[in-house]
């Protein structure tokens, strides 16, 4: 049960969230009932804060795990994740991501930077996304709080902004993934390889064949790439990301 931000009362605890998390808790403070059984992690999630967004829980001035069982009268501080966030296996292996159906532009921009991103253009459902996150050890990115509460996911993060430019900065700042620009297909996530004009001639329109000499193709889906009309815009995205976040570590 969640109450107001007033006194905790005989059976409640007072919870205060960091400014970064006030999107999830109106006013940044709330009172929650405790039953002597539910964990603090469960209580925090019941207030609307996905545990993927919790960096540290502090009870009466001391850090506690999410498995802590709160007792009446305690004062809880919920702190945000501090970047760069390391997930199991990182930074020893490159981070891999899984994005839900609403983050298509973010998926393409991360792939442009060479980040391994799985993405389905159709909604495959929350259970399937959570299962894939666990099976493939992928960080699930979503704006769906309910999805991020699923216990099956390997790791996850809430995407706060609705704007692709800001979404990209969020992910790069939070996870510092390893960047390898121009090495992945933005359509399917496959690895790109150099190709001669003869290699891809059957997939080029006449105007493209006459105007360009340098090509790359996806080893998975066969899509062909060249420095076309939108190349300068893509270069700007890549250059800005590399300048602000370097090569990444994860």
C-alpha cells in the first residue's frame, strides 16, 4: 500500500527518491506499508521505480541490498544508477543490447556506431523480449516500466527521453559501450564488409552505379551501403558520439 509523503505512521516506511527518479514517484517522496515479509526491492517497485534504475538503497544512513526486509519507521533513500554501469560479464566482453519495438531509431543509431543491437520491428510481446534478454545476455532497453520489472531479464534500463538524439546520449553515457562506427548493418545488425562495384552490381540502380565507386555490404542480409545523400548527417552523428564518449569500454 502506498500513502502520502506525510508521517510514516506505525506500520509504514518513508521513501525518498533521488531527483533523477522523480519521474516514477510524484513529488519524490512516499509512504509505503510494510508487512515484515516483502523485500525493500519489492516495495520500491510497488511505488513505480523499476529496480533497473536503482543504484543504491540507503536505510537510515546505511546501504542495504534489495533483499532487505524493511521494518516500520525506517527512512529509505533510493539513489540512481551511476554511470558507467557495468553489467555481468562487462567490461570483459562487448555489451549487447535488445530494444523494444518503440525504439527503432535508437536501434539504428547504435548500430551505426557499431554496437550490437537486436531489434524487432513488430511487437513480439514482453515475455519473448524478457526471455531473449536472458538467453542472449542482452541489456534490455525500454520505456515500458512493466517490461523492466520482469524477473527473467538479464539486465535492463529505462530510456527516459522520447527524442532519439537524447536517447543515444543516455545509453552511451550510462553504459559506455564499445564503439566501432560503420561496421554494422543498420537494418539487421549484421557485420559489414567491403565490396567492389562488381560484387554488388546486381543490387544497384543505374544512377547509383554511375555515381559511386566505394561500397560495403552486409554479410547477413546483403544490403548494400555507399556514401549517399544522407551520409553527411550520419557522419555528424558518429563524430559527435565519438567526440563525447570516445571508443567506449563495454
